[in-house]
C-alpha cells in the first residue's frame, strides 16, 4: 500500500526531511501531498507576503518531487477531509508528517492523528522544525524556562542534533496519478496590483536557494557576525529567516554546517557561536509559545493586560507607510514593504517607536508584520514584539525606549541604509541624515529637501513621547 507524506508550510524540503525519508525507506509508492489549509474560523490565515513565498516554494518542491519520481499532489480545504479522501482513493495505509508547534496546528494535527488511528491507519509524526522540541527542555524543577540565557545554556550544553538526512534517491510513484489542483489556480500571487516586484528582486524561495544562502554566509559574513549583525547598512546576517520559516532548510542542517565551518576555520568560531545563539532565540520563542499559547495575542506579563494603549489611525498609517519623519524607522518600514524583510536591529527600533512613542498596542504592529514579512512566524513575531514592548517572558524592560536618532547614528553611521530606502534624503550629509529637522536651512536647500513637503517632519517629538510612556508606566507600576 502507498504511503502519504503530508508536507506543510513549515517543511518544504527534500533534504533532512524525516517524514519523507521514512516514507521512502518503506519501499512502497510515496504520495507527497500539500494541502492549502482552509478551515472555517482559522484565526491566522497566511499573510500576503507569506502567500507569495509559499507559491514560489511549492513550485520548486513540486519540481523536486517530480524529479525524484512522484509528483506533488496539491489540494485545498480542510486537511482532515483531504487526507481522508486521498487515502481512500489511493488505498494508502500510512500517513507521515513532520510536527509543527503553533497551538492551533498542534491541536489540528493531534485530532487528525486520532482520526486516522481510529480508522486503522498508521499515522506517525517527526521532529524536523526545531533542534529540540519544546517539551524536552526543562529547568531544574521540571518546568519550562522563562528566561533566554539559562534556556540556551541548558540546551546548548550537550546539544548534538542528529546528522541531517539525505534526499531520498527516488520516490516510487503510485500506479495511477491522483487528482491534483493547479498551483496557478490558488491565487497565492498578487495580481491587481502586483506589489511583489520588490520581493522577486530580493528573494528566490526554495531549498536550493536556502542552501546557497547558508553557504555564502558561512564563507564570508559569519566571521564578523558578532559585531556586524547589528548593522542594517551591511549584509552582516544570513537572511535565512524566510527559508527557515517555510522549512526549506532545517535548523539541524544549519547547526551542523556552522559547527563544521567553525571547526575548520577557527577565526569563524566567535561569529558562529553568536549566530547559533540567534538560532537559539528561535528555539526559545517556540518553547515559550508551546508553554504559553496565549502569547500570540496576549501579553505574557499580565501587568500589561489592560495597558491604556491609544488608538491613532493617522500615526499608524504614517508608521506603516514609512512616513513618521524618523529616517531609520521609515527606512525599516519601507524595506519591509519593498522586500518583505527588515533587519533585526531596525525591527526593534521600528517596533519600539510604534509601541512606546505612539503608544499603540503591540498586537497592531504584530499583525502588520504578519501580513508583510516573508519570514512571518507565529512564535518569532509574537516573541519579538513582546520583547520590544516589555511584556514578554524575557523582555527588554519597558523603560528601555529606543531613541531613533541615536540608534540610527550608531548602527547606520554613514546613513547608507536610510539613503537606500528613503531616497528623498539621499543628498543629505551623513551628519544630518538621522535628524533632518535639525539641519540648517542651507544644508536642506543644497540637498533639495523641503521638510513637510518631500519628507515629513517628525510626527511626534521623541523626547516628549518617551516621557509620556515612562510616566504612564510608572503610574501603573505604582498601582
Ligand atoms: P540572522 O541574524 O542571520 O539569524 C539566523 C536565524 O536565527 C534567523 O533566520 C532566525 O530564524 C533566527 N533569529 C535571528 N534573530 C532572532 C531573534 N531576535 N528572535 C528569534 N529568532 C531569531 N523572525 C522571524 O523569523 N519571523 C518573524 O515573524 C519575526 N518577527 C520579529 C518581530 C520583531 C518586532 C522583532 C524585533 C524580531 C522579529 N524576528 C522575526 C526576529 C529577527 O528579526 C529575524 O529572525 C531576523 O532579522 C532574520 O534575519 P536573518 O535570517 O538575517 O537573521
């Protein structure tokens, strides 16, 4: 009897894919299946940028499966019903998949597994998306960690993830090909308007591109990653996040390749440690989400549960469009819109501006990121926002308010990043690029810049906004 391998949007790869590997080694026909999940009441459907990425990733996965011998079957709808229909039509007696960890998916997958077992079908799942599953990492009293450093110390101490699995040599096809949707009919790509030009220019989805990015990173930037990772004006980070989010590369592959690279080149050791620590943050966010599923939209620190956030439609629109008048914030928000990605340092600055300067709820920013990021990931996005907002498990304290001018001057010292994404400022000298409103009139004239016309004046005074946030926080702490 054939075996079904149920691919999801977190494991779109052939290498180091435990479910696929197990299926191929059974020596029976393999039916690779992807279901575009449409379940009534889904609280978090994929955002626009993720849909664009998914299309590209499935295109490549389909080509790769076909090359191995068994074409990818595409279905849309309720996965339980689609798996059931395929298994009945094909006579498959086994269904295999890799586990995912966001609460809604865990519950959905558990119900599907129970249903299959009740029907006498073998259903097995595997660990493929994390170095360590959330329930396997425990503090001394057997509970979950709430602080990153001890979590990472514990996990990394004796971490020896299994070696990545090879791509199966071939997949035996079924006797007759099951019905499949056409990817082009799913409408995952934007059409009117087609806003994805910047995404196409910046990214190539798929497993091959993911491996190429990792190799390029380990050949170069890793050596100086510990210092350059905070510089948005440099290509100092790996830019692997969308590939990791969609599972086109596994953290085990990254871990082994990075260790191997550092062992062979001691000068890469420091950068490699620092890089793997960030992979550790990804693990930590998944750990938190597993143990506190409400963190997707509720603060982990319940002192913030009824925080008196404001509502400010104009402020929110200016932030989304990159027209706050603070160049580093605007460059970040435009990078996000244009390329579907934003540098981590700038994510922190832009998020801090929304939450602390504009006093808008972090959930509003999280939703915008969810829709516009190609690496949108429930655990990392909610974890990142809660960290910045000061309400996460191991967050920056609320009183740490990022100063967008000082941050810009420190991490984009020449203003190259700002010039790239905010071209109306490109002729401003570096001295004024992060605070154009302080530039003398003749400097602005020479730069061809009329503030309030070509580029906005700051929509809020950062000093006043900071004091407002701190006062509000102090009042609540005193309650
Ligand atoms: P590198 O620096 O090369 O790091 C390698 C990998 O480690 C990344 O691909 C990522 O998987 C992981 N990583 C790196 N930094 C972090 C971090 N701070 N937290 C968790 N994992 C990290 N990351 C997402 O993948 N999806 C999101 O939706 C997301 N939303 C965020 C929202 C906010 C407000 C903030 C502050 C951060 C968010 N991050 C998110 C984390 C981080 O910004 C990105 O993972 C990182 O910028 C990706 O770039 P890179 O691949 O070049 O990272």
